[in-house]
C-alpha cells in the first residue's frame, strides 16, 4: 500500500474518532483497512470500491452524491460529511 494511502486512511480514522463515530472498513479487492476504531467498538459500516476510487474518496475529491452511489454495507450517512468534497 502506498504511503499516501496509509496517511490518508490514518487521517480519516482520526476524524472518525474525533466525530465520535464507530470505525469504518475500507475494502478493495481482497484487502481491507479498518479506520477510526476506538474503545474496541466494532466498525459500523463498510465501503467497498476499487483502490483508485478509495484513494479519491480519501482525498475528499468526491461529492456526497458520488459517495452515496458507492457500495456501502451499513449506513453511510454518518461518514458522508467526513468524506465529501462539498
């Protein structure tokens, strides 16, 4: 995994914790990253996308509408504001 991806994922994890949300699973291909897990609470949602799309999501270059169109397991709404560009 690229250092940029790891840094962006860590930044998202910090924002998730600061917002008081449960963690988020990022799934791409056969790989997963769990971000924002605090106090041993299991993640509340999963976002599945190709790696290049997740990279764009982590760079906050997608609108809320774009994000809602991605494949989510669980409720995406608590995470949309943290991920969207607008």
